[in-house]
C-alpha cells in the first residue's frame, strides 16, 4: 500500500497559508495562556491535559486540510 503525499507550499494559495499560520498562532497563544493561568491559579491538574488534545486535534485538522484534494 503506497501513499504518495507530497506537500508543496506553492500548491496552496497564499490565503490558505495565511489562514493556517494565523490559526496555529492562536493555538500557540491559547496553550501559553492555559499554562500560565493554571500555574497562576493553582489548578489541581497538569496543563498538558488541556494542551495535548488541543495540539493533537489541530495537527489532525491541519493534516486533513493539507492532504485534501478536490477532483
């Protein structure tokens, strides 16, 4: 079973690349804010319980959007 996945940044319009960059910037800001807030207010569980699922689903959504091909 061979899957040829070739990601070339030139194949996506600039609008799509900017959208992904802004989305990942928001995700990074959210993760930073969650980590700071949980340390500041002494929440009784580790911040990675929130951050890891966020990043995992963001990676999944990004991978799906980059590998989607219209026919």
